[in-house]
């Protein structure tokens, strides 16, 4: 009996340690990048960047606000291409063939709203209250760096009208606990079934918080990818409400 009790104690102690370790990684990440209080106090972020597309560098601007509004646009030959602009109700972007603004379908808009409500400024901030779960999957080497792999399970999204698992994998640098890689399976569209990757680097301090100033996005196992280099990041910017509105006359 004593041996059975000892084995049960070791088993449950191991499970408890793993759960605590996952929490500790998240807590270390938030604290090492500025602290929970500072992250929670952010009302908005404005990012200015350059995106490398087919050998060309295009100016890029991104604005994200705590209330869910956001916009991003790139400038090419004097024209602005908008993507994922959300005014709180409508999600829209520029059709690059017609150069006209188009609204997204209802399902895409609903999924976008769900993520916005929980991802700003970080999905890990108060993740328990959001109903998210984290799980430590172990250690992996990413581009020569030892990382801690965390599985983040968020609330389900809709795919063709059906609720679908919504999971992201974060690889935290084992030395300083900042994420250097995010992987997400594409659930719909031409890339369905593929795994998208975002690699982050060049962390710099902005008003006491650490942000990555370089990000490369692409498909796992595929060559190329798009690199975004941030030239400035501003916290709590003043933005006119009209900036997010769907253009009239479309």
C-alpha cells in the first residue's frame, strides 16, 4: 500500500509540476517583457515598418486599439493597400485586383472579433480568465536556440459554420522567455492544412515594454517568407475614428 501511495504521489506531483512550469513560463514572459500591470495598461499600439515583398521594400503602418479597432496598410507607388481593417463592426480590406474596398464575410468577421477581444496586447495576459489553456510540450531547438514549447488552446473558431479547435504553438527562448516562433495551422482557404510560422527577433524596449522589431512570416517547410522590419512603435496613439471606417461609395 505504501508503494502504491508513493507512486500516486510521484505521478500527481509530476503533473502538478508540469502545470506550474507552464504557468511559470507565461509569468516569466510577461514579467521579463515589462510586467503584467504595464501590459494591461496599454490602450493602443501604432507600428511603422517596412515589409520586404519580392525584393521591394514597402512602407507599412499598423494600428491596434484595446477596444478592438485596428488597421494595417502598405504603400506602393503612391497607393495604399488596406488589409484587416476593423471599425468595431465591419472587417474590410482592399481588393488588389479592383483596388476597391471589400467587406469580409460574416464568418471571417466573427472569427476576427473573437481573436481581437482576447489577443490584445497578448493572448497570455490573464489567459485563465479568457478561458484559455496552456500546456508545456517540452523543449525544442529553433534556429540554434533552446526553446520551451507552449500549446495555447483558445476558444473555438468557426470554419464552414462548424466550431473548430483553435490552437497556437509558441516557442519561448529558454534564456529570456520571449517568444521567437509562433506556429498555427491554417484552417481554411488555399493554404488549408498548412502550418503558418511567424519568427520574431530583435527585441527592443518601448516605454518599459519589450517588442520584437523584426518578424518573418511564411509557411512551415517552404522557402521564402515575408520579413517585416519595424522602424518605430508608439504606445497609446491618438487615432481618428474615421481612419477605421469602411469607405463610402464602395
